[in-house]
């Protein structure tokens, strides 16, 4: 392919380092599609006769069939592009040598990888929507279940189970928006850029763009052949998805522990211990948490690769694919497992209810004092004294004798009798976006629509 100016072929050691076929073979469908579009573009400007054009197009179809049958397995070629070209020679003979006219592997690989990435984004979007829809379904069943809401790992205020699940669904909405936004920039056509300075043949790049389903034509050949911003953006969006799954996993691991006992993993989403028969391990969430580290690694490795190289193509860029494929493959196994585990999770409302300690009403008491005319800073301090008194006496906050409470402040004794139920407490915070029934129902409706719609915008 490029051996003309050398007297020796590459050493085995160089070949082992340089070859990318073991990684990039999965780009063959994109390489064939882009090559067919290129053949047609060359035909339109008269570089190929109509006979040559149809010979190459038929040949590429036969190459695709052979690749679908596994022709890439064990192939000796340097990369997917040289593999496709060699197979084309086998199919159509020396005429195959006309395919690479006016094209470089630099614009070719950038085109193939962008095409692959567009599909990968669509797949990922569908998997995120499936997880989001599952969270919404499970949330809808959990509107009446009240449990402690936590900050700093400490019981803070009562909330609905639905509300907790929805707090993990909203990040997925943003993840899908980020992917959809990145997708617009991925859909830019590099083909027709040549190696760095444009093609020597006047191919119609707008027609090429349309044939391949891109949104726009790249503006600068030197930029687009060396640009992997699109990979970095997708890797960032994926790393953040990983971070979100990790946080969701961390929370559910805690709730699944015997200490909390709020949820229980279904048998087919639990793992056991080889030693301790009683164990029901949440491996699915632990692995989701751990895999996020690897996704971050893929992003950091790519950015570090990019930062040192000038505009245009350098072989460093070949490393982009292993990182992007690894990240997409990782989420492709993590997302369905997390979705399945959440779909089948058993929820223990009694355990949730049992964890509702009366100290979770401290804010309600302070608010009741405010209604009685006490400035909030003062009421905060007064309820703090009541908490101290409850701790000293070893009784729940709402069991401090009314007379003792009234001794701290006259309005506090009355406030204790006005507390109402846990439901009242949750409904007391009725601002939009809060944990009240109306707010949760509004969110359920909005999220149901968002996760039903493909495209994530
Ligand atoms: N295998 C290469 C890659 O993935 C294709 C581009 C090679 N270009 C070059 N000028 N050597 O980046």
C-alpha cells in the first residue's frame, strides 16, 4: 500500500505496534458504505467510467458479504481500510486500485469513526431511555412510601421513595441531552478532505454528505482529519453517565444492606458468596460503580493523547478507537444489568417507615414556631434545645413532655401537638420540585414523556 519508497517491509516489532485491525475491524460496515459513496462521487466527476463504477460497487457488496461471514478474523492487514481494499482486489482485480483516488486513510478513518459514533449514540440513547422509563415506573409505585431523605448520610427530612428514584432519573435526561448535542457535531462529513489539504479531484462533498447522512460538510481539511473533539465529547458524556450510575448504585447498595433493608435485589440480579450461605450481594451495583472509573480513564486517556499533537493527522489518533469502543462496550453491559436490577427490586415500605425517626420533624417544629411569629434563626435554636432535651431524656423528639417544651418557649408545647402525620410533613414542602405528591406527580408525567420519546432532546 505504501511500500514503493522502501526496500524493506516493516519489521515484526513495528507491525505489532502499528497494526490497528484487531481494534478497528468493527468499522468494516462503515468503511464499505463510505467507500461506495466515494466510488459514486468519483463516478460523477468522471474519474471512473460507469462500467468501472458499477464494477467497484458490486465488488464492495461482495466484500461486505465476506466480512459479514467473518473474513476479518485472523486477517493479516494493517487496518480495516487496507483489509477492505485487499478484499476488493480479490473480488474485482486491478480495477480496485482506482478506489483510493483522491482519498486518504486520514479522511477515511475520520468518516468511518463518525458514522460508527452516530450509531453508538443512538444505541446508548435507547438504553438510557429504557433505564429512565424503568425508574419512572418504579417511582410511580412508590409515591405513597415515605422514608428518611438523607444528606451527609444523616437522616434529614421525610421524602417519598418516588422522589428519591426521580432524583436519579433527571440526570439521565441531561445525559441524553448531552449526547444529542454532541451528535450534531459528530454528524460532520470529513470525506473529500484528502490527507490534510483537500482532495485532488473535484468531488461534490455536499452530495457525499447527503449520501452518507451527515448534517454538514467540514470546513477545514487540516482540522477535520486531526479532530477528535467528537470522541472526547462522547467520552465525557459517557463518563458522566457512568458517574450517575455509580451514584445510583452506591445509594442502592446502602439501602440493600441489612442495616437499612429498604430494598432487596431479586434472585436473578443477586450474587451469592462461595463461603457465607446467607449472602445476597449487590454485585450489579458494585460493578456499575467500579466501571465508572474505567469510563473516566477512557476520557482522560483520550484528552491526554490529543493535547500534545499539532493540527492534522498523527498516528497518535489511532488510539482513539480502543478508548471509544471500550467505553461504549462497557455501558452496553452495565446499562441493561442496572435496568434489570431496578425493574425487579423489591421495596420494603415497613423498613422505610420504621426508619422515620421523630427527629426528622425538627424542621417542621421550627417552621411552626415561625408561624407563631418567632424569627427562624431563633426558632432553629429553640428546637435545637428541644432536641438536646430529647437526647438527654432518651425519648423521641415528639415525646418530650409538653410542659418541658413550653418551658423552652411557650409556642413550642403547642407546636408539638400540631405536628400531624408523616404525610402531612412531606406535603408541607409543596414548592414545585419538592417532595410533595403534586410535585412528584408532575415530575412523573414529565419524565414519562421524556423517556418515551426517542432522541433525548
Ligand atoms: N489505522 C489508522 C487509524 O486508525 C488509519 C489512518 C492511517 N493514516 C495514516 N496516515 N497512517 O488512525
